[in-house]
């Protein structure tokens, strides 16, 4: 009997200016599965003196951290490991001293990458983990540098690494640890001056969506969700958080609901940089990216994952892992798309509505791999908790709530932030009809139907001959029409 071979592990280590991070993953079923995330606050940038030499204390903090990482690296093939140093190691005049000992500890070579390569790798990490079409602006605020990238698909069109970060801005503009109007204004103004040289080029290229990667943006999103806001970052929310921060006089007293203690010290400086970026580039809104530098390093090592459609790859991976009927999922998605095309234009207003409808159609049965009776509940849990590259946290939440209600009991959707409540409700209605009309799991046995919409009123027209030949579907359609109408979503089935 042949012995099963476990899938290979990959490790990416990022020696950042504020923290050192290690990501360990395995490649399985066409996707990346995280096996470990190890992070230590090393505060390397804080150890730079006026001549840009690293203090022995800061280097020692780094070496101590790498001793921990080294244990984990022993089990991973050398060709599956990448270790990079970023802004502070680019700047340090005595970097050779740090690297010589660090390389010995790890038993692997550390590459200190330049700002442009860092930006390009961050973009790859974002492109492989975040969905959406069109041109995207990526913002990554690190400890000592901020990367701004414009790209489309997997190709970056503009790459910039600027010498400002949450640690360097803390030391420069909040050195007295006071949270004053002056300190904040100075930090924002200095960030705008740093951004000024790229303003014309970036405005000229333009972008459709903006995504943020890094600890600052992640911390912001955690705060907003803890305070009951949605996950989209706007200028108004940033200014609101600045006001909350300034309720404290000193950094050490900073208390904002949802902000972790370890992030508190560098939060105001990171916030000031982000406010400057929003104001100068006139950004409307930003969402959090699924990955950045470490994910970019990993995806560069795994050749099989260099394909275009992130969401298609995610769906295929989930279907494979949970032994789902992908052909039937496609059938339901095609039926749902047909139903949507028959409705009046803009019946589902948002551009992501059709994407989420297709995804829900392809993955709604995932819960059946656990149990039939509570299939919808299991589907909801899995879709809301699985790592789904290409989908935001809000989109995963809505997908779960749609899948929870794909059959039988129909209840209103809870509050969600992926689509407007009207669009989300309409996606659910079409999903339920698509599942019902395809239950024989063969496209050749589907009825010829047409669907018309007048605001929230749906009329499904179907041949009476087909209904007579399929009495179970006929009965279920009648029940569904009653269910949707009873909840205030009028649906009538008309025979011809």
C-alpha cells in the first residue's frame, strides 16, 4: 500500500521596521492554507540613531525573534523559504553586522529588498487575495515606509515606496507622546509633502477601487467593526477616529474601542499618514486587502497559482476540498444569471451583486458535506469562517446568510454591509428560485421560463404542460410564491 505524501510547506518571513512576521502555509487543492502565523514586535526602526546606525539592543531584539523562527524553518525545504528585510534594514548603516548573525541563526540567507521590489511583492499579495475588477490603488503603511501601487490584474503600473511609516512618524511627530491638534496637523502635513512628488503621476493613471494592506488599515477595520460600523474606510470615519484619539492627552492613555494595546502606540501616526493619503489623492473609500508582502512572497514560490481569476480559483478550491458537485453548482449559477437577465435593468444595482449571486449558487450546498438536515446552517458557518481569497469579510458574511436560506424556511436577511438591503434580498430571491428550478440536476430537464420584475414584484411564467409533468416542482413553486409573498416580496407563478 503506497504511503500518502503530505503537501509541501512554504514559509515567508518579513523583517519589518515595527514587527517581524512569519507565515507558514501549505499548497492544497489549488489554494493556500495557512498553517501558522508568528509575529513579534521588534521595533527595529526605533533602534536607529541620528546616523542611521542600529543600536545593539534593537539588533538583539531581532536576533532573539529569529531564534524562535529558526525552529520552525527546520522542517521546510530550503527552496520553499523566502526571508526579506524591508525599510529599516535598507536604511541601517550597520546592516551587515545584523545580517551576519541573523543569517547564522536562521541558516538561510536574508534578502534586503529595495522599495520598488517591496511594492511589487505587496501588489502580488493583494492581487492574489483580493477580488474585484478594474484598476486598483494599493496602500500599505509599514513601520518605516509606505508603499503605493496602482495595478490591474497581476500587473503593477506604478510602484512607489516612500520614506514614512507609523514608527518613523511616531518618533518624528509624536515624540513628546502628546495627542495634540498641532502634532496631528504636523504629521498629516508632513505626509502630504512626502506624497506630493507622486501626486500628478498617480492622479493621471487613476484607479477604480482602493485597497489598504498592513497593520494600520487592519487595526482601523477592527475598530470600525467593534464600534458597529461597516468595513468600508472613508475620510469621515478617519476624522471621527482622529477625534476619538484626541480625547486622550497622551499616547499611553489612548483607549479606543476595538484598538489593541500593542497597536495603540503607533496608531495615531499611522492614522495621520492615511488621512493625508485620503485627502491628497481624494480617495472616496478603501477596503482591507486579503494579503500583502508575505502572501506575495508565498504566491511567487507556488507556480501553479499564477492564474487570473482569484474568485474562480477560490470557488474551484472549495468545491474540490468539500467534494461538491461543481457541475450542478454551475447549472444553478447559469439559471440564476438567466433569471437576473430577465429582470429590469439595475434590478440588482451594485456591480458585485451578480458576482455574489453566482458564488452563492456555486457554493450553497457546501453544508451538505456535514449533514443534510441542517445543511443551510452548516453552509452559513463554513462560508463565513473559511478563508476565501477574493472576498471581503462583509461579502463572506452575506454569502453565509444567503446559503443559510437557500431552501425551505425563508426569513429576512440580517443587517449586512456587502450590498444594499434591497439588492441582498433580491439576490436571495433569485438564488432560491434557481435552486428550485434546477432540482433535477440536469439542464436538459429545466423548464422554459421567463421572469419579469416591477420593483419588488416578480412574475414567473412557465408552461402548464411542464408543470403537469413535474408535479413536485409545481407544488414547490406554489409554496415558494406564498413564502416570498408572505414576507412582503410578491411572487406569482403564471402558467401558459
